[in-house]
C-alpha cells in the first residue's frame, strides 16, 4: 500500500515555501535565541536537511505564534515517535521490512507499492495503459489477508501517483497528498447533525472517528466524502502571493567573454529577454537593436512564490542567437513584495524587473 510520512507538516495559517539547499547551517544568533527549537529541528525525522535549513533560515522572521506552533508540532512528533518505539518494539527492526516494489492488481494493472505488506492484494478501477500500468483517474483499494485496509482516489501515470489525491484508511485516518508537495491531514468534524466539514490539523490531534468502515463499498463512500472535504481543507491554506512580472531594463557588457564584439564591425548586440516560469508560461520582450542597454516595460508574466524562473538574455542574430547570459531564480513572497529586483549574471551587468501585486 502507499505509506504516509511518520509526521506531516500541516496547515498553520502562515504558509512557507522553500527551495533546496545543500547543508544545514545555524547562524550563531539564531542558535542563541532558539537553542531548544534548533535541537528539535535537527532531530526531527519528518524533515530532510533541506527542510531543516528552511525552518532555521526562517526562524528570525517568524512571529511568536508561528514559533510556538512549530515547537508544538515538533514536540508532538517527538512524543509520538517515542510512544511508537515503546509500544511497537516487537516489530521488525528498520531495514528488515519489505522493499518497495511493483504489484499487479486483480484486474491486471501494475501499480507501485512503496510499503509492501505480507498477503497484500489490490484492485484498480481505472484504465490500464499499453504497457500494463494503471493510468488516469481511478480508485486503488488495498487489502491485507483479504481485508480492505486503505483506499486512494487520484490520478496515476505509469502506475504511480501523478497528481494530488485523497488517501483513506479503514480506521478513519485521511489525508490529501501531492507527489511533489506538502501533505495535509484531514479531520472530519461534525458541525451539525446533517453536515460535516474538514479542517487541517496536526497529526497528533487527528481522530477521524466519523469515517470508518472496512468494506470496499464503505471505503469508496469515504473516498468520495474525502474528496468533497478536501476542497474545504484547501480553503484554509493561505493562497500563494502572486504578481505580474514586467521587465524594465537590461544592461550588458560591451564585449563577449572572449573580448570580441557582439556583432561584426564592432557592432553592439540586438538585445531581447526571455523568462520562463513553467511549461506554458513564457515572456519574451521585443528586440532592442544595436544597444548595450534596453528598456521595455510592456510585456507581463504572471508569477507566484515558489516559481523557478529561467532567464535568458540574447543577442539576436540572423541565423543563430548568441546567449549573453542565463540565470535561474526561485521567487519568494519577499521578492514579490519588494516591488523591484535587479539581477546580474554572466555578461549581463543588470536586469531590472518590476513586480505588480
């Protein structure tokens, strides 16, 4: 079946985005101000080094309430892991469990199984591609010893989860997850006798007693309910900060890196800027001829925090454009709120962009 992380970072009413960094470094001032919290972050089993560095970097700018929430989550995680260690000491040690592998459903669809169990089978309600893999939208129900224990409603590609989906277990636990993003617990909360709502909560407080059942029919019903509830959970997640990016100007050095002029006869470059923020999101400026400085201020590109911009400045030529400089920049909420940014890279002495929220 598909595993769930031992502790999930859930919605605090402040959301953070982070980019990967290689090493964990704690500034002396941060260590002195948050020694206990730094230790909790270092010892957390729900984080990798990228996550640890992210939280360490953001501690100085977090509010008191945010620091308290983070501390509570990490303390709850530690208590839970300690309890698991004492209550389940008879289970096989780490490293002795079955390795992730492929499993074939009763219908003949191959699915990736990242937490294999003994005597495990599964069913798949969706399509099977030409190579025998589960594909598209559908429901996976997992069985152990013939008993339904978990269901996942989502979208698969080549047998693996490809889009956010809903996973529910027979004991009522539910979470909405993405293959590449944060995972959130769902708690089903009776607001009135006739209506249930969902909210995101720390794992230690999640007790979804209202979503129960072990039969495939009941789990299918729970999945449907979970999908409806997930939309309410997403409403609690603060939206990403977004803005229109406008290229204001670009200035480049007068020669190539080898000292030669950009164009024949000591000619200056014909400048244009291309910025890509995703597969179908690209801005390309007009061309400014025979210039080492150009201003634009027309074309707009919608960007959001977390986007990774691929920026290229070209000297446009008749047959093949020369690359003046390339740059990659991860956009943060702070970057957008600053209003303008200036970047220098390669033979580009300055690229000035404006953000309109």
